[in-house]
């Protein structure tokens, strides 16, 4: 009984995902309410009708009370979590007890993160995002939703089964020599060769990494690339797992696994970029269909921008050499730029082993400009909303005069390109006229104008990066031949290691090696939050693979304990507790979070902010809590590099507490030492 | 500290009862469905907004899940919801208040209303909305009144400070109740002094319900001559309604009305004399022995101060995670329900024996010395040795019945635990939280109240007790003098100097008796106590939701708090200072991890046994 729904404020479904039980539940309610029983309405309509009262009530509460629902719990323990991002309301439901409120909230945030990675700054304009998430063309909509649904299922599967997605940190394969060799190979051979090829069509490989299932074998970033954030890396791993799911099914006939990954085979993947060749014909051919389905059609006169461009996103061909457009955070010396366009090439080497290339696209400078302008208008709007007078507000940093000439130039440059920018030009002219005027109602009008500018800028961004802009015969991407060559190179390199790697990824480190030194220790997870990496003994619970924990119910029980421990400690961390020990049944659990400086000196414990229950989930995937924590903590440690670590342990309850704590201490000081090789 | 300091000036932000059946048609206005809304000064359109939206969204969710909504969270408010037929109750608190506590508060409130008014539907048919509004307001203000935040977290019973009161007074109170119970129309009773329970024969939940009425009247200006024996002025009565399970529970308590006749011959006179001769004057000797030697003094402790002894009995087995009641060691209560006379006899022997050996010291003081306190005992039992005998016995019964209750509750809740092991149970573990007063038929009873200044004797009696003049007079006259005496003594008890703050804070919650022991001053919003209260509230929720959790230590930058629980109790402990040196890294020398040991050691002298 699970469901995730994204809805607009007018209760229009922007996306939905349900498991079979929830689907049946909804259908059943409809059967009972429709006595005549001639034909059930489309599922999308049923779900929309059922949720509409909640959605509308939610909007009413915000409008009139300035407060809104965050969650419902029923007596039979169904949980509903609601969260509103701009004008999109997310509702996640669980009715089978498998997920708690925190899990559902996390799911919502992860969904939002995936949408951001896929649509970039278009998400900053609710109007545009709504259209993007709900394409008029039903076939196209079905395909997009299917893709998002499968991403969500892949994520849920990983979160439930993979420790690195449990704690939201990247797990590396622990094999220092091989790792180093691979990094060197990526640097000296692969990336160099790719970036010096003429077939790269202006793209430049920034990052290259090799994944064995979800674990990182090697990661290389070129010198002029900014670091890839853990949040983005985790999202990319989800995407690559979605494209090429680890066929754990082969050696794991667990029906659950088959069920949750079967819908996401490589044949069913979705590519947002249309084929340049048949783009024009299709877009015109589909016009009448679109007009005949005015479902909740709502056209804001202000958003009447380059209408044609909005319809060019059409049936994508399943061309495997087409890269995915992903929007990732870039930190440069002149600032942090979120959602900058990249191309992602996911090249399968063997089942379970994947090479991922991230390239910078030639037009990415446009994205930076758009972001700068968007930020300026957002700040201005904020100042105006706070009641500052127009002229004063425009003088704040950055001043409108600063961006005026830049924006003029920008629009002029756009005019020369194939991007439709007439609407942006008009709105900008209108804005410039308005700002000079003043008078009563000035603020309100200017706010409106700011909003328009933002929408138009997002629209330009959308045209530039969500729609393939190359010409028909020279698509802007690494040529298929080049991709193939890269694939072969790495395959050759890893040929001898392939089988080893596949096994290693399942038994990265094992508890056996710790049993002697740590009697009574059952499991542990250690996370370096500054680099976003984690180490934990493998917890493979499959029918055939027997881990040290044994198999069957006991192993499953310990796994469930580890999973619940993580969510418990997060709840305490959210309330400001950085050390937690629990005696629960036959087990003793410990959790520690601490700070060190670069040389490994343990820094004193500091205050940890106390957050409300409905705050963003603690983790690194959807919302980087630890980055904010580090920033908060570093305020008192200026000029020092602060690192943050976490350790979770599970011991047998009969072990004396002093011994357990001694184990924890040894683990904490020892764990990172042998493998301190720079990977990220 | 970035923590949000929120003084609980008002525990509840909103409360309303909404009747959806009155708002059916298109033309019906939401306001017609609002039966009661708190705070009453809320503008009507806002009342309508909240009632309408919450009821609407609640119904929608209920239909989707085919189950009523229990909790509804907003960004700034947390609502506990109860839906029955078309009625919807919602109680909103700050989101800082744990879910368990909000739900418990709403259940308490509804149960209170039903206790005094019967079923909600029915009472709204009988009474005007204004009358009932004032009642809701009264119950709400009672539940929000005075007591400290800690008490709110546990929703516990306010008792008199048993460490500060002569244990013999507690005994005396129990005896008064025993005496009243000899009238067959009296089900059970409770004695309350200035809003605090002195002695009760009922479950904590039921006792809490009586408290409302008591405190409601207590706050009104006192009659100048409360002692006046004009029958009507000090005595009042009111109709109340019990749930079937409450009634069954009261009736199942083995108050054997003619038990005294056959048990008396077993008693031997010298011991009885010893027993009776225990007076106020010699209590120091016995109280002194308690903290110094808790093991051997368990039975006198039990005898003298039920509050203390209960906790020590249960805390003797802190690791106990099985739902079974504690093992029956000789001085401890008989555990099974029903008849157990042979066990009783042997128990009685050991009981007296231990008492005798322990109380030897100052027990030989003559009967004459206690005339002021115990003189009126003769009224009860006809005086002389036989009277003492009866009293002796009655006391045994009091213990007995009480212990039976205890064991019953333990096993009852234990079962719940075992069954609900796999399921997370957000519901508070209160026995009557699961009752739906709207559904189950309520049984009318009468609450008889006899007030002597600040002291109130509250008895649950059969409805025809009031028409039975003879019974009434018997109960009145048999208890009057004792009540006067008890009141005089309790009044003279100095309000106890709150001990020096000390280097630690603790809170000990007895889940069976629903009582709280703490060295925390009751002042609201005491800054140094905030971290402790916050941690306690978090841990308490965690304990409630995780059946298998036994102990926890949690530490923030400012405070480390240790919590431990068994079936019968929860204990929380914080040591001041000594935290600054910690870096948060795992370190076995860290002072946070010495908390369990310190708690065990320090709390012994408060009668909390964590061994």
C-alpha cells in the first residue's frame, strides 16, 4: 500500500506512482462509489478525485491560516506525508507499515531531487515545471511518468537493500592497488584520449567513474572540473542503476527483487532528448491531438512564451548513444552554481559494471548567466515582498543596473542564435519601463514583473538545455564511435578483474576480518561525511549467498535492526543528540557523530541545531544535511578544515559496555587508516 | 544553543468537538456543527475554518484508508483526532509535544467528559450546548492546570509527597477507605488532599477522573466552616458513568466483605498490639531504616508507604523484560487474582515477622500516645482489641486488593506487549485509551464526596446509595472523625523543603500507579532543566513506540541523559557538569557512559532501585 503523488494546486495530477495494492485500493473505492459500474474512469482521474479534498484543503489552510498539513496517521497506521514545493504538492502514502513518516518524507525529497537533476532550473518556475511533468501528449506523458516511476522504484529498492543508500553515502570498493591503477587509467588514457578527440563535438569529459553495482571502483575528475557533490553522485548512481539494474536476480531469486526491478530493464529507458531528425515532423503532426485534450488546460497569459518551443519535446527514440541531460551543482571560485547542464553517458561494460562519463556541454556558460539573472530577480522580488520601496530595493546587491547591461547583451546574443527569445525581450523591456516609473502599486507591479522575468529566463534555459539544439546531421554529443571506443578501452583494462570485481562488490569488507579483534561485534557502519563515503561489512541477505550473519530470518532480523537503528539515530540527531546508545532486546547499539580537523585531531563536540519534525530528511542525497552541519560547526573553527564522521555499531547485549565502547573507539580510529587513498 | 525554548504556558492550543451530522446539506453552515471550540474567544470564521478543513481532510483520509484519522500534523500544531460516527474531536498542541502525549491528553479529556456526563451524543440531547461547553472548559483547564511539564509528559497522577508525609497517615487514609467499603454499596474510594491523592483504591486512570471534580470544587472559595457536621453541606454527590471494563475491574477486586470473621482468629494479640502501637512519635525509627537498608525493610516500607514500596518492589528487577509480574518473594504481594487464603496466611506470617523484627526498636509505646491520631479508630470497629484486629485485617485487604490490581494491570499490559510486539503502537499504553465511550454502553454510578476543608473523601457508590439513608449515615459517621483527624495531620505537615538541587536530576515514573517521583522543581521553564525535560520527552516516546528498548543514553552538546525502563517503571537521570571535556568521539572514559552506574547509586536514596 504505497503511493506517491505530485499534484498542482488545482488538484491536477502531475505525477503518480502506486504499488499494486494501492492501485487496487483506489479502484475498489471507485467500484463501490460507482454503482452503475459501466467502465471505471482512468486511474489518473480516480486518484485525482480521491485526493482532491486533501489537496484543496491543504491550499486553503496555507492561504487562510499560513499553516498546512505535514502528515496524517490513521488508526490502522496508514501514514500520509505532505510537502509543498512552490506550487507542487507532494503526497506520499504508506499503508503496509514498511515505511515511517521519515521514510516517506525522504522519498518526497528524493523525488524532488531526481526531478531537479532531470529538469534543472525549469523547476524554478512552477508553471513551466507543471507542463514539463505533465506533457499534453498522453503517450509522452505515460512515457515520462513511467521513467520517473521506475527511478522511484529503483531508489526505493536501493534504500531498502543497499547500505550506502541507507546512510546516503558512497561506498568504495576496498582494493587500493586496483583503485589506483584504474584512476590512473581513467586519467592518463581514457579522459585524455576522449578530450583530445575531434569526435567529442565540443563536449569535454569532466568526470569519469566506474561503478560495480552501486559501489565505486574508481573516480576521476579532470583538473578544471569542480568537485561532484555526493548528492549528485548518489543521484547519478540511481540513474545508472535504473538504466542497467544490477541483476542481483541472477544469483538471488528473491521475488521482491525481481518485482521491483523488472520494470526498469535497459529496453524501457527513457531519453528526454528527441531525435533531431524527426523532431519537426512529429511536433506538427501531434498538434491536433493536443488541442483536442484540454484537460485542466490553464494558460497564464504571462507564460505565453515561445509556445512552439514548448511542444518540441516529443517522442524520444531509444538511441542508446544519446546521452542523458543531467543538471548538477558546480562550484567555481566565483560561486556555487546549482543545476548546471551536463551530459551523462552511461556505458555498460558487463552486467553489473558500468562506466559513467560526465561531460560539460559547450553552451553551459548560458546556464550560468541565466542563473545569475534568476538569482538577481529572485533577490529583488524578495526585497520587494519584504516591503522595501521599489527604488531602494533595486539598489540592493546585485543592483538592477549591474545586470541591466549584461542582460541586454545576453538577449542580443540570444537573438542571434536559434533560441526564441522575443518573449523574453518583451518582458524585459516592460520591466525596464516599469522600474523607471514608480508611483502607487509600483511594488506589486514590479513583483509581478520579476516573476515574469524569472519565468521567461527559465523558458530560455529550457530551450537551451532540455531540447537538443544540435542540427540534424551533427548532434551535439560524443560520437557513438567514440563512446564505443571508450567502452572497449575500459573493458580491455578490466577484463581480468571482472569476475573478481563482481564478487568483491558483494563482499567488499566482511565481518570475518573483524571478529577476532572485536568479539561480540555484529555489524558496523562508518561514514566520512566530509567526503560522503562509507564503509560497512556487506549485509547480503539472499537465499543462496550466505553471509557471516547466516541466512534466513536471523540475517533478515539483524538487517532490519540496522535499518531501524539508522532511522532512530537520525531522529535523535535531528533533535541535537550526537551520541546515542541503546540496549534493545539482545543487542546493544551505539551511534557517534564527531568532528576532526585535517590532522585527525578530535575537535570538541559542538551544538547541533535542533530541527522541527517536518524538516528536510537528514542525509546527503536529497538535501545535504551534513554539509550544512559542517558549515554550522565550522563557524567556530575558522581557518580550519573540519571533518565529520559517524559510526554505528551493533553488539551483542551480553558484552560489557566498557568493552563495547572500547571497540567503538578502536574502530573509529582505525577504520580510515589503511585505505586513505584519495579517491574523490 | 539553537534549541527552541518553549514554555508550556498553555498545553493545548486548540480543542474542538465537531458534529458532522449537523452539516449535511449544501446550505448548512459549518458553525452549526461546532459543539465546542477552545479557545472560546477564537473568531468564528477561524473556528469554522479549522473545523471545516480538519474534518474534511480527516474524512477524506479516513475514506482512503478505511480507518479513522488519529494524528494530524501541521507545521506548527499537532492534532490528536478522534472520529466516531459523525463526531470529531481534535486537540491541538505545539509540535514540540510528543505525539503520545497529545493522544493521551485527548483520550483523557473525552473519557473525563463521558465519566461525568455519559455518552457525548446523549448528553448533547439532554443539555444545552452552553452547559456542556462550560464542562469541556472545566475539564480542559483541569488537565492543563498547574502541574509541571514532566507530569504532562507522563500524564501522571498527582500524589502527595510520600517522602514528606508520615507513612502512618497514608495507612490511616487507606484504613478509612477500607472502612467505607464495608458498606456493600460502596465500590471503591479515594482520598484527596488539596488536589493530591493521598490514597486510592482505584486504577490511576479512574482516580484521575475523580480528581477533576475535586479540583474543580477545591478552587472555589472554601466554606468557612467545613467541619460543620450538618450532613448536607460537606457532603455532595454527582452522577458519573463507568465503562463496563472499569466496573468489571472494580467488582473483580476481591473486597471480601465478611472476610474479617474468619481471618481474625489467626491473629495473635501481642503482634496486633505492636501493630497498633506504631504511632507518629516513633516513625523516625522506621523511616530512618528505609533508605539505609532497602532490602530488609521492604515489608515495613510496604506497610507504611504504598507509594514507595511499590516502586522498590518493581525496581528490584530492572532488567526485567518479560511481561510477567515480579517473582513472588515472601514479603511481596500475592500475584494471582482470586482466592488464595492459604498463601495469604503464610504471607501474613512472614509479613508480621519481618515487621516485628524490624519495628522492634521504638514500637512499645503505649496506645495512649496516639490518641489524637488514632482515637477515632474505635468508631470504625467498635474499639478494643477486636477493633484493632479488624483494622489490621482491613489493612491487609487494602494491600491485597491493591496488589491484585497491580498484578492484574501488569499482566494485562504485559499481554498487550507480547501481542503487539511486531506492531508499532503509537497509542498510549493506557488501559482506557482504547475504550470508545461513544460506542460502549456506560453504566451510571454515583460519586459521593465528603469534604473536610482541603481533604476530600470520594467514593464510587451504587446509585441507590443516596436513597439508602442508613448506609449513608453509616459511611458518613464512620469516616467523619477519621477524616477530621487526617485533615488536621496533613495540614500540619510542612510543605517539605525542596532538597538542594544536587548534582543530578532524575525522574522516575511508575507506570502501574501512574506516579512520578522527581527532584526537579515544579517551576515551569527552569532553564537548566530544559535539556533534561526535552530528552525525557523524546526518550519516553521512544520507549512507548519500541517495546524491546530497555536503556538509552543520549547526549547533546549540553547534556547527557540516561533512560531505563522495565515493565513497571521508567527512570531518567542526568548528571550535571563533566561534559565539556568530551569530543563526541567514542570513548569509554566518557562521563556519559558512567550514567547508568551513577543513577543506580544515587537514586537508591530516593527509593528508586535500578539494580
